[in-house]
């Protein structure tokens, strides 16, 4: 082997090590594709959405609100949560009225009180959200830059779920959710 090839391979080897270090610091501990989540009754009109290949989207010519509930499995007790990620398509971008959002919510077992975790929500209309465009998909995380969720799951006292909301006001705007995941 010549020195240039060895140098190139060494450089590539170093670039492959860096993501592994990042993954060791932050791991996906739970995920759900949007199609696996359950529609949340009242806010959804009949025949408003369809599901394909794990994604949920508005049907052509339809507008309104869709809410999906994604239960967080109970085998994550005492897990440290750092961020919620949402993969979405928002065809009118962060400046438009249509939006895809998600929030980590918890229900207190003793009295049923429901609350969203602080820094536990994410939206396609966030100031620093990635623009998916009308044909692509983007992934965005909860919390402002440098601010993490910093929550330990307390499954002895709470039930947890992620709620995905899709709101489309213009029937021509491509809008959908692919899924959500949590990292520690």
C-alpha cells in the first residue's frame, strides 16, 4: 500500500470513530413509528388521515387536527431522558400555519393529573427546526440548543406517553409524522 492510501484509510477510520463516541454518550432508549401510535379519539374526524410504511399523513384534500398517543414502555424505569426527537414532513416550513409537534406527557397514578414534561416538546415550527420541504423528512429534537430534558422516568408514580399532533389548515400542504424517539 502506498502512503497516500494508508493516510486516507487512517483518516476515514478516525471519522468513523467520532460518531461511535457520540452514540456512547447519547443512546436511543425508546422509539415508535407514527403508525404504531393510537389515534386520540375526539379531535380526529373520520377519514382524515392514512398510514403507510410507518408514517401517518393527511389524506389529499383534507385539513384539520390529528392527535396520536404513543405509550412509552414500562421497562424503562429510572431511565434518564435527555431529549425527544420527532421525524416529520411540514410542507409549508416553520413560518407556515401547518405544524407537526410532539410532547412527552405523564399521568400521575394517584389522581390522573396530566402534565407535559419541561423541555419535553418539539415542533416543526420551532425557531431552530430543520425545514423538511414538501417532499423530504426532517428530524428535530426537544429543548433549545444546549438545554436538555433532564428527567428520570418515575414509573412507580406515573404513566408516560408521547403525544404527536398534526394540524393542517391548507389541504395542499404535505404534512405527516414518521415517528418519535427518546435518547438518554
